[in-house]
């Protein structure tokens, strides 16, 4: 039986890659971001797959309020719960 040794990130920020929209309609850039540790009542999820939905695309192209940039797109995701 194989045992994996996990490095702990409990209570620590982690580095992840994200699709970032810097301006309306511009190409997305894949950037490294820092994600804060989960707050009480939240869970850390290791994302394995993500996609853009119509809402993401609408906000990506939106010029007026409530368009706020930079914006991280891809909230439709599949993942594995790591820590609560």
C-alpha cells in the first residue's frame, strides 16, 4: 500500500493559476495568483477542471457597470475538497 506524504498548506495562502480578464473583450491571460486560506465556514477546493459559462462571457465583454477589472473567470469548476 502506497502512502503519500502531503505538504501542509493549512492556514497558509496558496499559489494557483487563474484565467484573468484585465480589460473588457481582451484575451484572457493565465496568471499565477495568491489565494487566501479558507475562512470559517469555507472549504479549500483543488480545481481539476474549469470552464467559462455565458455569465463569464457576458462580464468579459461588458464595458459598463458592474464590470470590474481585473476579474477572474471560470467559476464553473470541478474539484476535490482539501480542507474546511
